[in-house]
């Protein structure tokens, strides 16, 4: 029987709305991306995931110009009204402004917005950086604004590398009323012990917080392939440290479309979880995302 799935992390876009897809090629953490420097409409996503068991999906912001944060949410809400997809929206809000509440007030007008993401990841490798500094996640202004999400019932998609995750745990720990979702399970850049050890320590630092979960998404980001062995390793270790009730599948399409197709990606994740008890598989592929994002 086909596994029932919520895709907790996908994108659609119009190229004209994306500064990073219309200007000069800028290094990205997922490498060369000429094949996706184009429109990726909902119709194509739906065709990509057809027959895979994916019944619902959560859209995650795609770095429109900062001033267009509401336009992005409005377009996704219009798309949902027209097609039924996405079933939840993670929008953008700038956590570095003095007071983010005017932005949150505008986002609250769109019924499918469930949370926000501002990418705060920083790495020693320059092309992997997005945040202004490694410790921006615990900047006083960022912390003050993130805390304001509670009043709106919004979650925060937390995008960090392993070296930042202890600071991330500070942010999660001081906001027990907000759901935090770690993007791409902490972005393991390789399989070496010197990388894996701090990654596991970072997940362990988060494991004590009931308001924390992680996405099994974007696992091909740094290896530029659909690697079943790597996916199986990450699923096994993340499950051992966090438990399946903290894990959720995400496709990261169309980024992963650079090196694989949707059925193969889903199959690799299902195979990685195949030996887990049925309840764990149900958590990973449905229940965790359902609880955290409340898709319609």
C-alpha cells in the first residue's frame, strides 16, 4: 500500500519574482542550478509528485525581494485558492528589523500562513553562508522578534549548520510557546566524522525541547545526488537522537530536481524508514507535519 505523505518542504515560483534566478549566477549551497532558472509552477510540482502518495504539501519561502514578503504570501494564497495546493505556507519575515510585528500583521491576513522562515545559516565555507554572522541566530534583535511569533501562532523554520545549533538551542529553549523546525535536519555537508560528530551533538542539544522538530529534506544539497545510503544514515541517526515524533519528510523540490526525480526521492526516504515500526513511519511521513504545520 502506498505510504500517505505530507511534503513538509517544497517550492514553486515565477522566475521574474526571484532576484537570485534573474540576475547573474550567484553561488548557492546546492551548486550549479541553470536547469531551475525558470518558472516552476504548481502544475509542474503536482505532475512531479503524482503517484507518490503525497497528499498535502507545505510551501516554504523562496527569497523574493525582502520588501515583497507580502506579495509572496498573497500569490501562494491565490495559488491555494485556485488549485488546493499548498495546504500550508511558511512565509518570509525579516527578523533583523526593530519590530517585525507590522510584517506579521500583514501575513496574518492569509489563512494558510502557518509560520515564517528567515535563513540564518552561516558556514566557514563562504559559498555556504547566508546569515551576516555565525551567531546571528542569538542576536538580541532576532531573539526579540522571534519571540513575537507566539502572539500570532506562527512557527519558525530554523536553518542552521551544526556549528550553530547550540546557539539555536538557546533560541528554542527560551521560546517554549513557538514551534521550531530545523530545515534539512541541520545540513550535514559530508559524512566525515569531523562533520558528523558536531551534527549529532547539535541534534542532541535540541532533543530536550518539546517545541522542536526537524525536516528530513534537502539531503542531497551538498552531495548533489539522491544518495539512499546517506539518507538512510541521516534518518537512522536523527530518529535515534530526536525520535520519529520530531521528524518529517520534505522533498525540497525543485532544488532536488537538479539531480533526481520525485518518485526516486520518495522511494529513497521510504526505504530509509522501512525497518522502523509503523508508528514511526506514520510520524515521519504524516503525523509530525500534520501536528506542526496544521495543513488544511
